[in-house]
C-alpha cells in the first residue's frame, strides 16, 4: 500500500510558531488548511493595501461615489478584523476556516457582489443609526473618565517625583554635612600638632644650653 504524503516536520514547526492556536501534529496529512502566515499575507495585500490605494484615488479625484464606496468597505473591514481577533482563537479548528476568511474578503471587495456595501446598508447603517445616541454618550463618558484618570495619575506621579527629589536632596545634604565635619576634625588635629611643635623645639634648645654648663 502506498504511504500517505506527510507534511515536513520543519513546516509543522513553522506553522505552530507563527500561529500557536493552529496546532498541527507531526504526521498530519488530510484536512490541512493554509498556514496562518499565508492567510495574513492575502488579507494584507487584498484586504488592506489594495483598498487603501483605491481610497487614495477616490480622495484624489474627489469622486463622491467612490469615496462613499470605500468608506463603507473600511467600516465593514474594521468590524471584520475586530471579530477575527476572537474567531482566530476559538474557531481556528473549524474545517476550511482560513479558506472562508479569504473568500469573505474577496466577497467584500468584488465589484459584482458588492459585499461591503450590502452589509453596510442592510445591517451596519440601521444598527448604528438606532444606537448612535447611546454610543455617543458612552464615548463622551469614556473620554471624561479617561481624562480624570489621566489627571489623577499625573498628580500621583508628580507627588512621587517631588518626594523622591526631596529625599535625594536631604540625603545629599547629610552627606555634605558629614564630609564637612570630617574635614573640620582633620584640620583641627593638624593645627594642634603644628602649634605644639615650637614648644618642643624651645624645650630642646633650653636643654642643650643647660647641658653646656656641666661639660
């Protein structure tokens, strides 16, 4: 019986390192999906760079129709990339998961299916229109809370920095004081030694004169 072809061991290691949730065991043969790096490359080229270039052309030409078309695409693509952050973790085991992602990006981009425009007009726009006020209120509250948190942590950071500066200044002051005390003690001992040396010489001279009378 002819043995089944197996995936090379080095390819298995590369795929598992690139995408740890898409684990392939050695000896795997059937049901093999394209590696995560390949899917990421396809999404980068056709899902990001290609639409970005045509968005640039729409802005440059000031074509309102094209501009609206690509704005709808970017809104749908932003929702798609947000969703795939979680589906890549929990649904990567699903058969043909990566092939379905590539097909979905192609469906969004195709001028025949107009998938991004269809999803936006049928689902996204009505949902956002009905929830727009609540979303705006949540964003304003989040902005205010983030500003208050930033001010609070900024004040704490300034207090910590001021305390550290005061402690460092007091430590330097103590070190200088200790150094001055040591220098003063050294100077005092040197002065006392210098002041006592003339008296010793004077006593030695009197001793030599006194000894002359007994020679």
